[in-house]
């Protein structure tokens, strides 16, 4: 499989649950990103990893915990979320950090999260 | 702080008519600007970047620093152009974040 793959595509969880979103890229890229897309709001960058090192954390609540075990995989661990965290979570990758390359991000199809 | 504004949430044009999707930005430096597109049931993907000065699928976009705009234009819209379009800004070198607008849904009416 090629490109950026996200699982699960849909997730419903209670506020006390712990779940994880997974992202895998088969493009040989060095940088990976988590974005949040809420209704009527722009995409918000959450985390950036370059060669498995976190390089950016945009004031994201600690109930979101990223993990990048290698340059091909990125996880977003979720615990004690709030209903306002319901959104589409997009993973993306790029050859190198977006500032160092052409600005092209390759996106996954997203994981639609609903917090009850 | 940087900000990207796409004033139109929805835009409908007839096939063959010209189309212009508006994008305005606020940023004190010299940004790089991009247009991303999401077709139905497909993932978000890069359409074009201003530094390339290229035409992709008949679309062009000119960076107007005086008006801080980066409008996307096509002289003759096609049905397959119907999609969600996002304008994005990359601040000066060293930034790792693409700032996106809220998007414009373009519908081309046959």
C-alpha cells in the first residue's frame, strides 16, 4: 500500500476511554504531522515530527499524546477527551520539514473522532 | 500573527464560466502561498504553489503582496473542478507550520 494510511477511519469513544489513532506512511518521508480539522475552523497543526524527534507542539492539551516510534509511523494517544475534541484528525507527511522542502504535504484520509 | 482568510464558503459557477476563489492573508514577512484541493472522496492534496508560477489543471494564482492576496483563477470551469479548495501560507523560513484557510467549496454546474 502506498501513501499515507490512517486507522481507524471512524472512532467513537467516551470521555473516560483511552484510544489511539495510527498513521503510517509508505513514501520514505522524514517528517510527519498531526492536524485537527473542526467544523468551520481552519486546519490546526498539533504536532510535528522530523526523523522521530518532536519539533513542534502547538499548545495541545496533554490529553493528546503523540508517539513516533520510527519515521514511518505516527500515533496519537487519546485519553479523557472532551466532547469538543470531536473532529477529523488528519495525518500528513513530507519529504523533510515543510520549511525545508517545497511545502507539499501528503495527507491521509483522516480519522473521524466522536467523543460522547 | 499570520492568518489566511477565504471569504467565500461556497461558490457556484456554470461550466465554461470563469472562476476565481479568493484568498487573503495577513503576515508581516514574505510568505510562501499554496493552494490545496480536496475532490470528493479523495484526500487533501497540493494543487499549486506560488513560487512555481505554474498552471495546474488550468488554474493559476498570482501572489499580490500589495493586496496580500493569492486568488486562484481558471478561465473556463469544468465539472471536474468541483471540490473543496484551501489556501495555505508558510511563514518565513524556519517555520514548520502551514497555516490553512477555512476553505471554499466550488460547485461547477453543468
